[in-house]
């Protein structure tokens, strides 16, 4: 069975039906045939995003490399626009290439429709990026949504008006009236909200007047429609008309559209109780998605049932709920976030709630950082969910001059920068460490992480001063664990710089500090430094000894990143020693780990290593395909070829070319480049094509959902609620709620019964 080529787009499925917009759909399709940049421009709440997604879905098949949606609403920092685009395209900031050059290199030969959504608050940065993309990538077309044009050369602007309105005194039959765009939207959303709403002869006049009063603005219509759960259309119209009358002096003159929407939101807001209003305005401090735990920590000042209030806001369509990896999370529509922000300022709470948000993320990341390397899969999933909030908090730390908190947070996010956002981590750490100081421990770790990132970028010149600062800070404060790590990383940096004598001095000191230090992570760091030193000195036995012990310790501790690196070291050593067969299981285990934690740099290095093995053992076609796949993964991560791999790749290419001929090798190399990353990894591991993904340990157990199943397993392992919360990065209170729900679902009254049931269900 053929293996899948690269994924062709990321447009989301439409959760509700798409209504109307025939003229706009036709106009945008027409414009995209002649223009490379089309901007859908209109006020907030007019439906630009839905229109863009529908057009992208319709036209995406006409682009060889698909249609890709870049959501910018949650991005607050203009410097992160490029990061958002590469993340949407499934590229990775994991080496030294900055996002814009990485993006331009990737797009230059591709046929793509790029959909940039919610550009209005980032106009200058988006305009620069779009201009660069259009100049570098001749087959890329861009569709943007914004409240105002991007003002880029060649831009074609398509105004997005409100939905078609019914006539003021409609005489047409009900069946025909139902076809009107605004009426159709109201009726459908009201039916979804109340479960029984229909357009009838008795309510048609009120529905028509409502749609006209709301100017056909989709968001305003949806906010009104959801109220049919408790009010009739006539009651909704009466209350809204009173509100509009205050603004127009009692006349029926039309308000400006932005004021129509604001007034509708105001009306919805005033129908809330005090607790709901308080929560809604405080939710604006979250830049992106947020969880119930976040809400409880940041927005609740008393013992108020946050879940009940949040659920009520969701039911009223003021907050959107999403499911992410079996975890419920929430977000605000951009227009609603702006409105809530104004209410927060009016209440005089902005600084208080923003500082509480800073404290929440700093303390949460500090606590989780201690166990992150041993729970890396779960921790990275949590960070992927929260990263926009973490970025926003880092920005607030800069704004408020709270450099100590910023440094602590940036250091605590170290594993995210290492595996997901290397150049971004460099930027945050450089800005914060140049601006101020933190407590010695946070500062030592921040300098260490900055040096680590420079090593990953093959930039020893940048690593050295930061690691020297880390060593000095840790030594002065007698912080032996960060001191050990910093000495070990300094040894690696000096080896990269070619200073073997200095590398040996740093390593000797690291061993003095680490010996007798009861810390597993320091021991593993020292073994990795020894292995790297052996590789640089071509001391195969030193590498084998250190990496074997490092692999054993890492495996026992569940330190996946270190285990992956140790296995890679051992595999390279086997190949260099002329024992490629010994390297195969080592590379294979490391590649499975790299897939699990989505480490793109390790994936490319291991694909190259396994390509070498295949090419040198008579499997030239497979070898060429793996080398091609490795190149795609490597360039997609912005990485360069690792020095130790260079000679091996040359040998592999020579062997495969000898077997296939130059043209045959080139054809198989290109075939490998076209594989999706998951298909390439499956090919290297010998897995069947299109095999279903292996089930995770988050698989549901019987009656329980995914998160409750995780909690039940940990209860069975004997963990307390506090320990479970630490393991899963959720609050103790949330764990207690899950445990009570499990007991109720299963009809049990003790944790021991849960443990017994888990053991029985797992047999």
C-alpha cells in the first residue's frame, strides 16, 4: 500500500452549517484567479473567518500543497507572526534558522493557499511577512481577513457586508422567507439553542425586525438567537429596541454597524448575573485558550463555583468551548475579548487581574518544570495548549518591569524552547537577561538554558558567555545542581568551538561537583558530556561506556529526551565502529521516542542514520527514500546537517547511487522528500503503511473519559490527589472533582475499589 505524502492543509471542519454568502463566495473565487493577495475586510462579527474557511475548503483542492489556516487572534506580539505561520504549516523552530527565512525557504517552490485570519491588530507585521512571501514564493496565494486592508502592493480588497436582510414588510410565504440569509441564521441558531424553535406566522414579524435591527451581523444575530432559550423573539426585540432607542433618541435610525454589535453585546452582558459579568471581564487576560484550572486560579476571588459560571457563559455563546486532547478548554471570540477588556478597565481591575495571571503562570511553570523532563509528553501537551498565555505573560513581565518573574518563567519553559521554539526562547531569554536580574537559582537556570539553546544552534560563541554566567551565579550561591549542568554544557560548547583543553577542564570540574551529588539529572548530564567529549576525541569506548550508563539511567527515570540522545550516541558509535547491525535497534528505539515527543531534529538525524544503514546493507531504494525524508524533516526544522553525520551521508549516497544509478537515486530521493513525516518514520521502523497510530496510555477505560481514565490509573498506582495533580499538571481541586465523578460513575465509595476495578479492567 502506498504511503501518504505530505498533509494537504489544516482547515478545520465547520461545526455549524454555512449560510448564504453566494455573492461573496463568487467574488473572492474570481479575485483569487487574478490576484495573489485577496483581503476580506469588514467589521468584527461580520463573519469573515467563516467565509475564509469556506472559500479555503472549496478552493484548497486546486492547490497542489493545500490550503493552510493561520489563526492570529491569539498572537499579541508582532514579532511572533512568523512563528504562528510556521506552526500552522507544521514546520518547527528547533534550530538556528529564524521563522521568516525558514518560511520563505519552505514556500518558495510550493503551490499553497495561505489563509491569514484576524490580521487587524498586527497589520504592519503581517504586511511585511506577506510582502516577503509573495516575492519569494511565486505559486503562493494569500487570503487575509482583517478589519482594514493590509496595504500591500497588489492587494485586492473584497468588502464583507452583513448578511442579506429581509424586507421591512415581507409579504413572501414563510418558506421563501426562511431562505433569507439573516433569517435563516437566526432560525437555525435559535433552534440549536432552544431545541424547538421554528419560524411561524406569529413570530415572523419579530424575527424580521430583529434581523434588521441587528444589521444582519452574524455575531449579533447569534447572541440574540441563543436567548430564545428563555425569551420569545418578541421579548428579545422589545428589550433590544429599548437599548437602541437610548442611543438614537427614540428614532429608528440605523446605528453604525460597530455600535450595533457593541450594543447587542452590552444587552447580552446586562442580562448576566453579577458573578457571570465579573468572570467574563476577567477572562480577557487570557491571550489564547484557557482551562478551568486557569479560570479558578486567575479569575475567582472567592469560593464561587467557577465551573457553573463558565458553563453558563458557554451556554449563552459568550465563551467558546473546544476539546483538545480529551481536555476541555475555552476561548473568547476576539470581539468579545475586546469588549471584556474595556469592562475590566471600567471595573478598575486590569492591573490586579493581569498580575494574578502572571503569578499563576510563573508558579505553575515553576512547579511543573521540576518534573517536566520525566513527564515530557504530558508537559509538552500542556505547554502546546498554554503557550499563547505564557507568551502574553512574558510580555507583561517586560511591560511591568518584573524581570525576575519573566526570567523565572522563561527558564521554567526551557524544555519547550528546546523541543518546540528555539529561536523564540533565545529572544525571550536575551531580552530578559539583558534587562534585569532574578533570584540566583532562576537566573542560573535561565543562563544555562540560553547556553543549551546556543549549543543546539551550533553557536558556541553565543553559548560560552551565558554558560560562564550560569557557572558563576550557581557557584556563588552554592547551587550545585545548576552548577553541575552548566559545567557539563560548557564542556560540550568548548568541544564545539574546537578547544579540547578547555572542554576537558570543564568536564573534570563537572565530575568533581557531580560525584557525591544525589541528583539523577546531574548524573545524566555528566554522562552526556562524557559521551560528547568521546565523539569529539574519536574515543569510541568512552562514548559507549558513558552513553550505555546514561541510557540505563534515563530509561529507569523516564527521561525520554536524554534517553533519545544516549541511544543516538550509541548508534553513531556502532556505525563508526563498523557495526551497523548493532546500531539498528538503537536507532529504532530512539526514533520511536523522537516521534513520541515530536523532536524534529532527532527525527531527521535518526532517519539519516537509518538511511545509511539501509543503503550500506543492500537496500538502496529504501536508503535513498529515508535520506530524502530526512532532508525534508531537517529543512522543516531549520536545522543544518550534524557534523558527525556528514561523512556517513556521503557514503550512503555513494552506495545508493552505485546500486540505483544517478537517475534512480535522484528519483527515490525525491520520493522520500514527498513523504509525510509520520509516513517516513513508519517506513524507517518497518511499520505497515497507513497503520493506525498506537493507542496511548490515555485510552478510555470502559465508562470513563480519557482524563478520568488517567486519574483512575494513578489512583490505582497509589498516588495522592496532590501527586496526581502534579503529574497531570492540573490542580488538586480538579483531581478531587475527577475522583468524586469516578466514584459516582462506578458506584464505589473508596479509592481501593477504584484501584481494584482498574486492575480488573486492564487484564
